[in-house]
C-alpha cells in the first residue's frame, strides 16, 4: 500500500511534538528553491557548514508544506558557551 504525501510528511516529522508542526500551502519546486535560498542567506552564519548535503531533503520537505523554520531547525549549530577570558595582571 502506498503512503500519501501527507502521511509521508507526518512520518518524517514524527519526532517533533504535534504542537510545533505548522503546515503552509505546498510549494512547487521553484518556489521551494527560492524559499530555501532566502532562508539560507538570512541564517547562513547560524547553520551547519555541510548543509548543502541536505538540499534534496530540505526541498522535498518545503514542497510538502512545512515552513522553512521547521525544515531548517535541525540544521542550526549548537550554541557554545563562551569561556571567560583571563586577564593578564
């Protein structure tokens, strides 16, 4: 039995709490590529270095109707605590 696109997208985001899932209208590939580029250039400094390896996954999730914030959420760098610097006496 084949899964519909809606079921597939729900399965792929099952690890997220239901309240955090926000669907927008499905996008064409061109619209998804533009949305991906816009989000990437605005958040590039905060994203992992090898995000380009996930381009196909990001596009497919945007095309199913997930918001860019949800799609890019797993690709943000972890915050690193800043160590206080020692002053020279």
